[in-house]
C-alpha cells in the first residue's frame, strides 16, 4: 500500500508512517512489562481492551512500546476525531500552558471558557437564544443536564431508554441500561428514573418510527405522567447500546410530545457529536432541535471537557453558584476545544466523515451479503456497526463477536465491541484516517470473520 505520513507535529516531532506494522506478537515484551506494572498498581476494576503500551499516535495509527503500529478504528471511543496530537490542538494547548494552567473559572474567569460557550451556542441545532455550561466528562454533563431540567420544570422524574448509556456516576448509572460491567454491585441508584422502549429497527418487528414513539409515549403517560416528568434523555444514535439508529420519525415524535407537555428534551450527543455522523450533531439528521444538548468526547481533541448547551430560559433557571466545579472548563481543555472545532471546520472533517461512512457501509454490506452471521449493518458517517447473530435464529452471537475482535487485535487493528447483548462491532475511526488504512483494517475484520 502507499504510505501517507501525518504532518509533522507542531512541536517539530517526527511524523508517523501511516501503516499497519507488526514487529512482535501483540502484546510484545515491553507492553507486557507495563501490563505487569498495571496489575500491581492499578485497581482491578480498571480494565483495558488491547494489551499494549502506547507511545505515539496520529493520523490513523497507534504505535506501541514494541514498535508495532496498529490501525485505529476506535479513536479512543470517538474522542480523537481530529486525530491524535492534531497540530492546531498541540499548538493551542502549548500556548495556554505557557500562559496559565488554572484559576477555576468560577473564581477568576478567562476568555477561553466564554469563547467555547459562544462557539457551542452557534454550532448546536436551533437558532434560539442559548447558554452553555462546561464540565469535565460526559457523565458529569449528563448529570448537570438533568439537574438543570429538574430545576427549570420543578418536576423530578426522568425517562431514559432501553440500551441507553449515559455514564458511570450514580445518577447516570441509573440512566444507563446495561448491567455488566457498568451497574452490577454499585447500587442503589438515584430515584425517579424510568425506562421506555427504544425504536430498534433490526429487532422491532416492523414498527416504524412514529409507531415506536407512540408505544414509548403510552408507557410514559400511563406509568409516570407528563405532570411528573422533568425530562426525556436519549442518544440520537445509541452508543454503548449497539449503535442503534432509531427509525425515521421516532425522535421527532418524542420532541413534539415533550414540547406539548412541558418536558425538557435532552439529546445526549457525547458520542455522536462533532462531525462523527457526517453532521456537526446527529440530531441534525432527524431535523430535531433539542432543548438541551450534551457534548463531550470529540469536543477537545483528547483533553477532558464536556458541555451542556440549551435554551437560555432553561439554562438560566439554576441559581448562581448552582453549576460549576473546580476543574470545569479547564483553560487547557478550552484551548484544545477551540483548536479542535477549527480543525473540524477548516479541514473539511464533516464531509470526511461522510466519505468514511460510504466506505464503511459499502464494504460491510458487501460482507453481509456473503455472510449471514452479519444480521445488520447500521450507522451514519464514521459511526457504523455490524450486529453478529446466529443465522438460523437471529439470536445475538457474543462469542463470535469476541473472536473477531480478538483476531483483529492480534493482527494490529484496534477494534471495539458494544451492544446490550455483546454482539456488535463498532467502527469509530479518526476522521484523519486514510482510505487505504480504513480498507486494510476492514480486510482484517473480514478475515477475522472468516477465521471464526
């Protein structure tokens, strides 16, 4: 294959050859040394997907301590959409490091926080007046979105959906649907959280989006009551739950009902946001305008930052001092976010996500035609998945999924799985990956299916 080098880093470091290269078995001896140290020093509950020790990353590759270069089809779970160590991000963060690293925005404000808020108010769906508050993680932002909605509506109940993933704090574990490994043994969870059925076209028996929404709304009205409901929260495309894309009309019907019943509609775009789906935000594909939108992951090129953005009257409902935190809106993360957003815009990465999606959908559908174990191919842009099943019964095949992922890892491809049933392989490449690397990585996955 033709090798394409990433640009030299802003600090003058060497570019990384854009190639899959296996010098040792995975894991190699140096990676094994780190894993032994991890076992001695890090809590057992902190797992890892690949047994490697990373020393460099960029473009579409991750390099380990043994010199192996792996194709990155995970982007650190949709975080490094602009690539690792993106030049604009490195330059901006370096400049901010040389200025100051922290004051706490709620003690002594600085321009970076305000500039990020202005940019999010501009980019997120809807032309209404908006406000933004910054936080550290997706879970923290989700929790604050619920706080804000409760304060604004003076109601308490919150509805999340089947297969949802919203985080690992106590409140967000309650919103999250999947027990293992996220919830098991960690309860009791926050009260007044309820669950409604999602539109899941592959397993819905033919329900269209409006019918699936009517089913969910009927349950909400009969079991909770709109008069008690502060918010509905939903991922426009399910992330950890299996990259489930609701049928057309499902999200729009929920928004209509929420608006008519004074319920705050919260879109959790932590994984779907920032060009990932071939639009700035996945809500745009369905033409919906959330009351509140939660973002994180792809917002800051790998630095910890998250946000809640929404209607000014809702966002301004909380009392002064009710929102914030010591590290929320870190000046370093804000500098990274502004450079990251500039990179998405200036480097055409929204369009690039569409191109990646065309490659993924085309190649994976071709595999599906030849292999009945691929029950479904779904997703948008550079957020695509395959659901693996028993071809006779349609039952989820988690064992096959694990075998394919293991093979990919051994062959130098970072591949992630997901899904309530553990039978979904998700593709989240950085938007800076070349077609050559992407196609080579898909070829490894295809061979893994063949070997399994």
